[in-house]
C-alpha cells in the first residue's frame, strides 16, 4: 500500500502540471507603476517618473503620465528566449489622418525590447523603434536604451 504522503504529493504534482506555471501574458495584465527609469545611462529623478503608468489589457498597452496618454500600442511576448522578448507595435491611427500622419504611420517601426518578471516587478530594456533588440538589461551612458523597472499595482 502506498503511503498517503506519496499519493498526496503525486496528485498535487499532476494537478500543478495540468494547470502549468502562470503564463507571462497573464502576469503582465494590469497597471504597472514606474519605479525607476534609466535613459542613456542617467537615472531620471522621481519627480519625472512618479506619475508614469503602464496599463496592459489583453494585448494592448497604454503608457500614461497621469491622465495624458504618451504611447498606445499592441505587444507580443516571447518567453521562450533568453532574455525574453517583448515586441511593441504602435497603435493604428484613426481614419481622419492627414497625408503627413499617413507618412509618419508608414515610418513607425516596432520596438524590439527585452523583459523579465521578478516577483511583482516587470523590468524592460527598450531600444529606439526599429533598432536591434538589446542583449542585456543595461542603459549605458550615451546609449539610446531605456531601462525601466515597474511595480505591479494592486487592484
């Protein structure tokens, strides 16, 4: 007869395997507050980042400064790479765009970032649109990389 502890552990392992680890797409959903931002090797002061938020709903994201929308777009995660890949595409503009806006839209390029999840933190290293994906989580002096540490906000 199998010991009860063994049966319990075996059943727990099967249940956890069926449920699987929480998917990165699920983990990133919600509101994230910027806790630290380093741009070109220089850390931005709290006064410049205190009202910055990243709102993620399904595959859409909105980056806000208070009530002002700074950026909108969609994103795709690839958690199978090392480092993990985060690709953002700018939001489509409305139908009432001018020819100038249309040209700007055509020139917009995806942002190929990297990310990592650590407890209740999301860490992103973001290059300029269209630039190659970074290989490490660092923003060196005179680089165009932005390193952002975000903290998940409770509901």
